[in-house]
C-alpha cells in the first residue's frame, strides 16, 4: 500500500497559497502598460440601435480607444460560436442565429454588449462610457419560457421563426401512447425548473497582451478549459492562429459551468491588446455578471406517468420547453436535449419514454450548462413525477421506487433513452439512506413537530447522472462539434520529481492534490514530489478542460495511462541496468525488481538513468516523459439516494432543513475528503435552487429584476444544515480507475429531495421552486 | 488626489488615492496585496473582509481615506514566521475551502467571530458568517474549521 | 463611483461648515449605505464629509433612558450592557457582522431606508433625535421613502431612547438582502403602548390598530382577528403585499411574546 495514494484523505496542496492570500486569480494579474476596458451594454431587453456616437467618449480623459462591433468585423474577427448542432424533428438541425462580439444593429437582452471603451484606468473607462450616446428604438420583448413561441410574440432573430431554435423529440411515441392507453392509473405534474445564475464567487475576468516582437497574443482568462478557449477564438473567431496564441487560466475561483464558454469581453481583450499594442484588462462587476454570464436551467414541463395496478411504470411522456436566451452559447441546445433527455429513465425500468423539447429564444441572457447541466432538470422532473405517482397510487414513495428500480443484477442496463448504465445498486443505496435518516421513525417526529405547531415532511430523491463526459464518437454522432477525450503528460525530471500536465482544469476541485495521489499510487513517488500543472496552453498538451464531472473519470485515466507508459519504459531501463530480462522485472511501490531476487532499482534511479544514458538499453529513447490521451468507452453513471427532512412554520412559511442524508455511488474515492466537500457544495447548490435562488426577468419590460445579491438569494451559512454523507459504491464496467465523478451529484439530487419533503409536509401535490417563504405560507394556509 | 497613510500587516504604508478609491482598491492596486478579493458590488459577499483596528470590515465598502491612521490586517498578515494562523490551519485541516476565492474574507470574518464568541455553537457560527458567501463548500466544512479553531486548533 | 473630495469633520459643527462650503456635499457616517449607492453611480456628490472623527460616538445611560451618539456602530449598540435588550436585538439583526462593525445609528436613520430596522425602534420607543439644530421626535422624523425631517445642513448628533416597561422587536428578513421584509417593534412606553412597523410600506410607521388592541390587552392573542389591509404595502419578488400584511401581525405577536 503506497502512502498518500488512492483512498487517502490527503490535505490539499493548493490550500497553502489560497489560505495565505497568494492565490493568483485573473484579476490579480497586472501587465506593464495595462489599459482597462469597460463595456457599454444595452439597458433595454429588445431595441433597434439606430445610431451610436462615440466622439465624446473618445475625447474623454484617459481614453485610449473606443470600439464597436464593426471594428472587429473589419479586422475579420468572427462572431461567438455555438458548438452544438442537434438534429430535431423532421431531421432539422437547430437554427444558429449569428452573434457579433459587439452587437451592431439590435440589442436582444439587458446587458447585450455594444461598445468597448478602453482607458488608462477603469474609472476613466467608466466615466467615458457614460458619454457614449446610443439612440435606441425600444421593441416589445419576450422573456417567457412558456410563451415566447406563441403567435404574435416579439421576434428575436429572422433565423428562428416563432423564436424556435429547435424542436426535438426522443423515444417511441407510439409505445408511450399504448402504455397510457393500457394504464391502470396515470399521474401528471406540470412544473418549472427555475432559472439560476451560476455565480461563481470569482467574477469573470480577462487580460489580453500582445507581443509585437513574436506576434503572439496571450490571454489570461477565467476559464474551465483554456485549450478550448484558444481553439474557439482561433478557429472560429480568427483572433490569432493557435500556435501564436497562449491562453492561461490561472487560479479560477469557481466555475460550475459558467466559465466553459468563450465570452464577448474575453475576445475583446485578446483582439484589442493587439489593436492598441497594450495589455487590456476586463473584470466583471457582479452586476455585470448577473446580466452577461450564461445562466442555467429554465425549463417548463408537463410530465406524465402511466402505471399498472402494482405501481409499475409503464410509460412516461414529457413535453418541455427550454429557454435558450437571446443567443445560443457554446453548448446551448445540447443541454436541454441530449444531457436532459438521455437521463429521463432515471433509476427505473420504465420501458417506454417519449420527450418533446422545444428550445426557445427569449430576450434574456444566454442559457447554457450549469452544474449538472440538463441532468438536474431531468432528475427533478422525474423524481417529482415519481412522488406524484406514489400519491396517485397510495404507495409510499420508497415503495414505488423499489418496485420500479433497475436491479443490480440487470446491469449493464439499456434504457429506452440511449444510455446504457454500466453499474449501480439502487436498492442498496436507498436502503442505506432510509436507514441513516431513520425513515421508519419519521411519523413520530412529524407528530412531535405538530405539537410544536410545525409541519414536518420527508422527501426522497433517487438520482442518476451521466458523467465522465464523454466518448467522442458518441457525442460526435449527436452533434457536438469536438472530441471529449482527455490528455495527460507525466514527466520525470532527472532528479526524480514528477511534473504532471493535465488537459483538465481545476477551479476548486483539488486536482493538484487528487491527481498527484494518482501518480503516487501508480508510481510510488512521494506525493510531495509530484506537481500537477494545468491551465496554460504553452505548458501542457491540448486538453478539453473541466465540466460534466469529467476530470477524474477521463483526465484521471489519462494520467494513469501515462504512468503505465512510464512503467513500461522503466522496465526496459531497469532490465538493462539490473542485467535481467524485461519480462522478469516487476514494478511496485516505486521499485523495479527482478522477480524472485533482491535486485531492485527505484524509479528515481531509473529516471536519472534515462536522462544520463551512459549505460542504456539499445533502441530505447533517452528521457522519461510520457503522454497519453484517453477517450472513454462510455459515460460513467454516478447515482444515489438522498433523503431530506424539513420543518415549516405555517405562520410565516419559514423552512428549516432539519436533516439531510446523501448516499452516493461514485465508485472509487481517490481523496474522500475532497469528494465529501464536492457533495456538500453540490447539495448547497441544489438546496439553493429548491429554496432560494431564482433569476427573474420582468415579463413586461424584460428587465433583470434579480440583478444582484440584494435580490438574487444565494445560500448562506445560516440557510443550510450540516449534511450526513456516506457512500454505496459499485464497480463501473468501463472506467479503468473505477471512478464515476462527484462534482455535480448534490446539485442534481437535492432539488427533488427538498421539494418532495415540502409537498409531504404540506400534503399537496406540487409546489414550484424556489419554495420561498411566501409560497410555503400560501400553501400552508390553503392546506389549512 | 490625496495622501493616505495607515499600518497594513504591521508595516507603515502610504499612497496617493482619489476620494473615491476604496480601501480594497488601495490594498490590491497600490500595495499589491491581492489576497483580498472583490466578489460583488453590493457589500454582500464578504470576499473583501479585512480587519480594521481589530474588527472585521468589508474593504469594498470603505474608502481608503477613511482608513487614515488605521491598523489594517489582511489575509497576508496572518501567518507568523511561516506558521499559518490557527484559523488558516483549521480551514486546511477541515477542507474548508475549495476554489479559494471567498476564503480570505471568510478566514478574516471567522477570526473576528471567534474573538467575539470564544465558544460558538454551530448556529452562532452560521449566523455570524452570513456576510460571507461561499459557492463551493456548502459551508459544512467551514463550520467545522471554525469549531476547531475556537477549540484552540 | 464618480470622484469627489473627501473631508474628515472634527465635530458636527465642522461637518456642517464643510457641507455648507461644498457645492453638493454628502455627510457620511459608516458609509454602509452611501458607499454602495456611490458605487452604483446613483449619486454624484462633490464632496463627502466623514463624521468618523466628529466625536459623535458613545452610549450614555441615565435614569430616564439611554442616549446613543450618531456614529455609534451597530456592533457597539448590540454589545452594550447600557442598552436595553430590545434595542440591542435590533442592532444585532442589522446587516451582517461586518456591516455592524461599521454601520451607524445616525447613518441608518438619516438614510431612512424603508426596510431599515432602526426606524422601527425609534418609533416604537418614542425616541428623540438631537441634531446640530434642534430636537426632533421620532414620530415627526420619518417622513417618507428615504426622506426625513432633516433640513439641508442638519446633522444628527445623537438619539435618546426613553425607558420602556416592556419592549421587543421581531423581524422577518428578506432572504436575499437580509433587510427587513417586515419588522415590528412593540413597547409599553412611558406614553403608552407603541407599535412600529418597518419594511411593509415606503416608510416605517406606527400601527394604531395594533396599539389600540395591545393597549386593551397586552398579549399576542389580542391581535387575533386583526387584518392589515394590503393596499398600500410593498410588493416585490420576495413577498407580496398580502404576505407582508400577514407578516405584520405574526411579527407583532412574536414581538409581544418576546417582550413578555
């Protein structure tokens, strides 16, 4: 057993700098001669831009340059791209309306960028921005997910008649219709999956710099995937060729999806740095972030279940609309379709499922992937529908789940909605969760609470997600424009230390520690001697970045595969040095040993020999530096059972989560301490969605009402309980490390667990998120 | 422009600032103490919390000139002789941080919290940290860290 | 933020003089409201005059009540043994710990945010506001949305809170901002029962119906059956007027229970 290998709750290496104020976030970076850019944005949800007068701004103190959209077009800079082409009904691929970096003739949401003002100081840029005169003709706007496709709704793009970007369907409609025709009972729920603002605590930022000597651009940027940023800006936006373009994502203060995408302001910093031949810096205010970061979720759905007399699910029918915002961001329509529809079977054997999803354009910020991305929407819808079904059938929610679970011995299990699950024991997870949460003792606790005037409820969520994004061929066939493999380079230095270059990125997940543990586990090198490097296109090989709980299931496997190449080469070197046959060399705990002898050579000695090859095997290259690319064979399928217990004060609608139990199957845990932290954070995100968070646009004006932390309710310490977390692991068939991914689970599982507990407490059928005190008070009053 | 002088992390410092220069800007831009962060513009998130004359305050909601003559401590000033402050250590021991962006402000608030509530229970810790928003940790391990530090590390 | 000239005043008198000398100056105490407003460029004062060094901080108890200096922070009030418990609890619930370390009594009431806590306490206890020009009864002070009886150039020096037989404050915070969605202060004051409500309308105000009921019977049950008309109550994404109307009664009852 190697010390500090897989399974050790090693304290994090990165904490030292974060805890002492020595982190290096994008806004901490200042370059010599740096200027600052401030973006003039549309104050209107929908308006024609008749004219723009920048003359006064240009003449203002400290102003270096003022640019509009045409300036970028004149330099052959392309617009922002949508990377998804999803085939919908009738074989029609989604419409992709064009988007300029700075919009020219029309503004389509509050915050749509129009003019970039660059000045010596940020204050001067802001002062000058007030002098930009824009003549607008306001147009009627539409922000509604449900109604933006209605006749007569204001139209955003000529490319998208009726504001429809895509009409998509999945599954066997006839089989579902037949299931409903034969049903003993049916259950139905109409629900909203509330729009969220992702709100990583570090606002987005970028610093562009141009080296006129080498004709190279460097962009420091808050990115979850610096290589993808470079690829998009190079291949589609023509900002610079990849080999003349360095993208650095230094310490990144949370992402949760929102920092996957290439944004307008980042392109401006990269392009303008060359244009004015000075560094250009942009840092988002939080209020700008509310307006311009990609938002998440925002579905309206009707979901129906057909059940037989035993409560078995016969068929499921879902009709949904997903709000895409004013433009299609990078993943956009792939989220409410592929990442949503493919999870609708959940943990159940439902034989027939049919989904219709309409992706609509609205006068709101673009909507894209956010922690969970499609899977929280699917899980919420399904787990609510299961509880409504239990209510219709008069069954306990735990019992109806048990009757419909896929059994462990049915794995691998092909669902009717594309995915083939490779592992999982849903009965075991649920039983463990029910035991830990004392489900059987709930009625006594409910009665006790009633005596105190409180309404107590308990709710379940049996969730599954598809992580380890993703097999390239599979996603390619579905219309995703890239491969989703991952890369790693494991480089021994001559003195025995190891530098690991990963193509993923860490913005809080502790990769510098957990990935080092992988190397320590595999190669036996002390963990202090392993350094993990990410986030700089000039340092590491191409990589796809971090999202979809992919870093460990995909990037981690690439690391151990590179380690295995190191071992294979090391065996040749050791065999030569130890004068043995390569076949007789065994490797373990950092030592190459001739089997059955005490002749041994540490891997550090092998590394030194590789770099000083005075006595070296013929035909073997010097050096010990290996690269591996790993393309997964399947998604991974983390799953689990969560139990939430709440108490509601009927007089005010105040809610307290009195108990939250999470049982998850993530397969092997590399660093259990970090995994548990990921669960906690995900739960807070999911509970936030269920109880607190809701992005609100005014239906009439299209103004963003919840535009700051004063109105958008972030979960704070006193909103949340401490959590009870445990695991119920199973072995995945397709992941060589046995890992499944853990970063999104809480955000996926928690919303239905919370809402199911609330409807249980109030004895009602449904209540939409966020379950604010007023909603709870009204429901409690109505329930009497 | 006006001159402001104060003590930051035990060092006498001064600089030229505008009336509108915030304390956080002075720390980050004039003194290059970038450990203090800005996470919002409405005084809600607490990423900017520092100690001014011993009390935790939001340096984004204080003018640099208001700190004239003050004794300011930032996250960079906590470790002594290469040893982390017990609160910093407790955050590492308990995995009370992930992305690290809210962490400096959270640690500064937590130190003030324990100074004023030497034996805080969980509810007190959660209430007293309401001015610090974290998106990563769900606060669970932050609460544990504060409990450890309050018990003397 | 627009730029401005910053000044430190050495006294209320000095602050008034500096204010008079400025084109369009603002007085600032803790700045916990003014600075966010300036950051959003919602105000553009030529000069900002800080009261921090004006000697207006401090808590003085005497037989009739307690006088609190205008620049006394919320944290100082919350932590003072000289301040009655009901008033301490008001200060304890304002903003967050960091805001309480810097925000002040005078700043809060001069701003008169419709969701601020202190105005309810001043009205509920029948406090008197002392300025550099005169004394103003709390009942006459809070005149409307972000409006007070203060004249141009008038600077709050202190607030005197008379003793009350019983008093308590109950607040239902806005879940996002933590300002009062509704806050109700109740007191058996020297001049009778007082009930003051904040957060529900555009300005903190007294509740005559509630006062009448509690004057007749000082108990939570005395408020059963009283309804607050929702017509003029605030309504926003966090709570409708009807919900606030409910909260006024519930918070009033809880305050009475807490007052004992």
